[in-house]
C-alpha cells in the first residue's frame, strides 16, 4: 500500500481520537497526523496549508457532532476549497439519525472527494479498508 502523507482527525472526543490514532499507528504507513477538536480548527488548518508548502490531508476522519463547527458545516466549507486532489473523507459517527445518512448521500454527490459514512466504534480492519489511497 502507498504511504499516506498526511491524515487529519477532526473529533472532539479524546477517546475516539486516541483510538483512531492507535489503530492508524499499527495498521497504516503515514508521515503525519494532525488532530482538531472541531471543524473550524480543521478548516483553518487546511486553509493555512493551501498557502504554505505543507501537505493537505489525503485522508480525513470526521466526526459529525462537535462544538463550534460540526462535521456538516466543515464539509460545506471544505468542498468549496480549491483542492483538485481527491481527498478521502471518512465520516465516523455514533449518530443513528436517518437525516445524517441522508446528508451524507447529498454531500457525496456534491463533490469530487470520496466521502464515506462509518458508524462508531471503528475497527482496525475498517481503518485499513477506508484509508486506502484513491487511485
């Protein structure tokens, strides 16, 4: 498998962040992981990388329910950014609300990025599957 350059984890739950990081450390080859406690911090981080030599994330793990800017608000801003590369966005949520699934269906057709919907808890096997680089 190709080495992933940059991964972002956008989640306000430190236990989830710890778990995803731990699984990534043991299952995936990557250069860097950045974590953000809400969508606003993450979108600002991505905007900064667009103006520097830092790599934009190739894979994003995105929670939906966060303070300040939730996952849907993050996606709304993210898909408007001038990013031509195809980014893998893995929604990782404990939500069972059918509206969240409907929103995912809407967003995955509004962008060229690959958006996947995953329920928590996420397993190591699933981490390996959903971080495979887009061909």
